[in-house]
C-alpha cells in the first residue's frame, strides 16, 4: 500500500483499521481505542472498520467541513494552518498517545504510533 496521509495526519499504510485480517483484529483495535479514550464506547468491528475519508464520513475533528469551506484538499494547504482545530486535534492525539504508552504492549504501541501518533510530521507532507 502506498503511503496515504489523512486530513488529520493519520497514516493509512500502518493503520489497523485499514489493514485488518480478521474480525478479531478489528475487535482488538476497538478495545485499544476504548482503553486509550479514542472512542467513548467499545465499537463493534463493523463500526471501526475504515471506509476511507470521504464526504459522508463524520470527521471527529471537523476537518472535512473545514477543507470544503476553504476549497483545499489538505489542511497544510490552508493559509490559516496550523489553526485552532489542528492545535486542539494534536493536543487530543498527544493525550491518547500517553495513555496508549501506559496500556499497550510494545507492538501495539508501535503500530498506533506509526498510524496515529506521527500527525505533526505527517501533516507536513
């Protein structure tokens, strides 16, 4: 899979939501997300499965709506970048990363870092 960076800086290439091999993979990802606070409830495998960033997907950070308003494809193309939405999103991501470091196995943590916690670097691409 070619590297694909989302609007919020996630890397689909390493994302367990994109690269699942079984329902158990998705279930474990849902459990990890719940443990570290990335979801308010335990999601089902079907709910956590990624269908890509598209106009019908509800963006947690409201970035989809924002890029549409600014007529750009990526946040880093915006003259207001980094805006308050990006700053708030990065702060939330940092908090999730600290929690993940405390509760995940080294392998799980490495995967989460590769897919979700390198947002600052990925947003520069």
